[in-house]
């Protein structure tokens, strides 16, 4: 696992130079055009089937999800709670067949709410690998790479005016964790941007800025924001916000 994410980090250093800020109008038009190769129902079907996808397809899948009726980023994901419960008890190095079967079932269910969660993609990559299903292990690892690359290419994240764009708060901290970097509590900089500081600076970079505006597109009037815990990538242990 540590070697795998070291490879990912190397890729992202290169990818960050190719920022593609999401154009909501163009994305909406493309994913709703039945004659477009980026028509959303076809894209999401291929994604769920584990098919190889291009960077453009990941871009439209990820940011296009914000336009789907199933996009409810502020709702609780009960299946994710189940995933966390299983991960809390599982023996990572020598998991039982029963635990892996339960983990896969819970992970697939949780993805109905958050299909592009790097945490879930990471856990399912691990689970399918542990089960001996190399085809699905590769498919989910490629999806994980594709989604993280998509987020990182949306901005350099080094300034408030050039943030990376995310559709769930946890996706930003997942991206940081995928680089094996610790982080502290996020700081709201504006109505659309959050700064997540590293536990200590890396190459003079103190943290990343993330645009979270899509999360509040359909915010319920009575909603009170509370962060959910997320998962570290290097050893799959739970991490909670303070």
C-alpha cells in the first residue's frame, strides 16, 4: 500500500501543471446531450463496470455528478458507517473471507451515495486485492488514480484564487492523505473556498485550497454542518476531525 501511494504522489506532481478548471455550463451541456460521448448515463455505467476511462471522461463524471438527483453531499451515508465499523475490526494483513465479503458489500452500497470517494475506492482496491480478484482490484485502483488526478488537475491548490475543486469535503482531505501527508483542521476562507493546512510545510507549501461551492448548491435550510471522519491512506486507520 505504501509503495502504491508513493507512485500516485509522483504522478500528481506532474499532473498539477495541467490545471483544467471545471466549466459548469459546458459540463452540464455535454452530460445531458444524448448524442455526446460524455452523456452521463453512459459514463456512469462504464464507470460502475470498471471500464478504462480517459481524463476527459473522469472530469465530466466527477463534476457532472453535482447535477445528478442522487448528488446529496450533506446527507448521512449509513453504508459508509458500516464500512468504517468493518475497517475498525478487520485484520488488515490477514483479513477473514467473511470480513472481506462484508467490506465489499458495504463499500459498493456506500458508493451509491458517493461514487467517487477516494476513501471508498482505496478500500475497495484493498478489499478486492485481498479477495484475489485482480481484475476488480486493478479497475478500482485505476478509478482511484483517475479521480484524484481529476481533482488535482482542477487547480494548483496553492492560492485561494486557484483552488482544487471538490464535490465532497472529504475528497480534499483524501487527496492530501493519498500523498502520505498529515493535515490539520480546515479553515473556511470564503463562501466557496476552504484551506486545509498540512501538519507541517512540504517544500514551502503549507497546505491546499479547495473550492467546495458545489456542496452547498442544494443545501437544506435547516442543515447544520458537521464534518464526518475520514480515513488515512497509508495504513487505512480512522482519522477524526477535532
